[in-house]
């Protein structure tokens, strides 16, 4: 017997939904002729006019001319509250004065030095002081790279090759575990398990056993729909890895913003390695991996058997200096805690609005990152989301933009330090307007009258 669909939409409702989306897309295209023109131009030199898949949406993406504070301004002159927050990399907003000053001072001192400098020591010290499980750290240029290095380190440290990840996870451009993205993946030996599935994960770890190098997990699946891991699940991974001598890697590229010490501190769990990225570069390309000193030391160039770790821009002076000011002066532990709490409170308010509209409207997430969903029942893993009508996300996206809020097409909302209470109110109002306007189609899809 097949399980009942959790969003029991019919063909009639689907076609009504498609009509609403087409109308919204048409209105978007009309409002944004200059974006449309730039998109047409971009197609001559980039496939699909695009160099970053996540920023593509139909009929064409919004082209942004400038940004300030918590706002972006598009090439047609519309100003939006930026609730995409550069997929969490935009934590500091767009123009924090302390970060701007650091950039200007750095530019004044000259770039491309081809040598270490004090800025990288400052940032490394700040990272190690801030994240309890990071005893030593190394920098690279993206979260993708950070994860590739962490996996490489784990394979070298354990002298094993097999890896476990979770279905629907996203660990970078060549570490995609859902939606068909696997075709671009780095050729490692993967076994996939269900996220938050304690029994399956512990059994698989035991089975792969002495061949298992590492388990990599996001403490909250970000790309997968802002689905948080339960503490029990993460603890079970920790214990199971210990039993077979495999390393546990937390991908905290997104979740390191959750409270003062990131998700591992929040849960009181110590992974062997942690990867970082996004906001820690304060607007510049950034990645980092760190953890137990005994593992990180495998990259110590004073060792005869040192693993090489190269990268021209690993210590890019802009990233190092702006990143240090961001972490030490802007995203202080107190601000981190406040932002986490503001996000938790906002998600509660949005969930209430959602429930008032329909039982299929839910907001998942952790702290300052959250995602709308259109499905009934608990959401613990991406498999719980397969029945979601994807077109509703398009509608949500278009309607939010019409209300002056720029979010991710997949329904993700990320807060930034530049937002104030009025901005959060605007965000709530935009969501409320969407729910009110689209209630008939949402309720019809949910099988409600
Ligand atoms: C959890 C997670 N890991 C890794 C990455 C990859 O980071 P980057 O885009 O800097 O390569 C991302 C990016 O969205 C991410 O969300």
C-alpha cells in the first residue's frame, strides 16, 4: 500500500496553481525590464546567462545594482529588504562601517603579498577562541573546498577511504546529495543514510566499520530545507563513529552562526573536524576547516610526511582582515546570542501565521535561518518533503518580492545583523500578505475547505 500523500493536491488544483504562478511571473517580468535585458545579454557569454545555479530562477533572476545596510536595490530601481542574506554569508549586512574600514585600510597597505602576515594569525586565533571544537584551523576559499579538505584529512588520518553522508545534504558544489546534483560530485566512495534516522545511521556506520574514514553531517540541513538535526541523532553519530574509529565532521558552513560557538557548542558535541565558510569572510571568498590539533597537524609542513595544502588566496589579506574585524567586533558572542534568539522568536511567529492559514504551512529552521514548507506532519528529513508542490515556492518568492522582500526561491529566509525590528515586522507582513492572498489555493492543496 502506498502512503497517503501529505499534500493531497489534485490535477485541478495543480493547474490552478500553475496559472497563479504564471500570472505572478508575468507581473515580475513587467516590473523588471532592466533585469530582463541584462539576462538576455548574459546569455551570450554564460550558459543560461548564469555562473551560479542557486541564483537562477524563472523567468529571469533579479539583477542587483547596489546594496546598503539590510537592503538591496535592483537595476530597475526597486529596493528590497534582503532576506536571502547571501544564503547566510550576508550576516553582516552590506555596509557595516567597521568592515568597510578594515577593507579600506587593507587596500591602503597593498595586496597580493605572497607571504604570511599578521591578519591571518588574528583570524585563526579568533576562530579557535570562538568555536570550542576547533583547536587548530586552516583557511581556504570556499565551503566546498573546506569540506573537500576535511574529507581528505579524514581519509589520510584514518588511512581509510569510505565516507557516509545524508540524503538531501549539500556540502558544496561537488558534494551534492540530492536533486540529481550527484552527477557533478567528487568521486569518493559514499554511502548515504536518512537524515535524523538514528537506527539506519548507527547500523550503517557499524557495517562499514573498519573501512569508514568519516561521517559528514550538517547540524541543520540548509539547502535541504532548513531541517535541524536532533541532538540525539548527532550524539548517536558521535558514539557510533567512536566505536569504529571513524571521524565525525560537522559541516558548520551555515550553522556556525547559531549562537556564540556554532551548532556543536549549542549541542555540547565535539566533532573531530568542523568546516566553516560564508559570513566569516565578511563578504570575501572564504572557507576554513579545523578541529583536533592531532589531526590538523597532518598538514604541518615541518613534518616529513606532511599533507600539502595549497591555495594562492588561502590567506587573502582582504578576507583575513575583514573576517577578523567581523568576528571580533561585529558578530560578538553577545550579538550571536541575540541574533539566534531573534531568529527563534521570528520562526515561532511565522509558524503561527502559517498554522492559521493551513495545516500544510510550516516554518522549519534554527536560529537566524528558516524555510517555509507546504506539507503536513513532522519534517525531519528531505524525504518528508517530496510531496511539496514546488510551484508554491515560486509563488511565495514572487509575492515576497512584490511586497519588497527578497528571499531565496526555495523559501529560505536568513536574518542579518543589519536588520532591525521594523525590518522583521516588514518580513512578517510580507509573509502574512502572501498567506492571505494565496489561502484558497494553499488550503485546496492541503485538502482543506
Ligand atoms: C552546508 C553547506 N556546506 C557547504 C557549502 C558550500 O560553500 P561554498 O558555496 O562557499 O562553496 C554550502 C553552501 O551553500 C552549505 O550550505
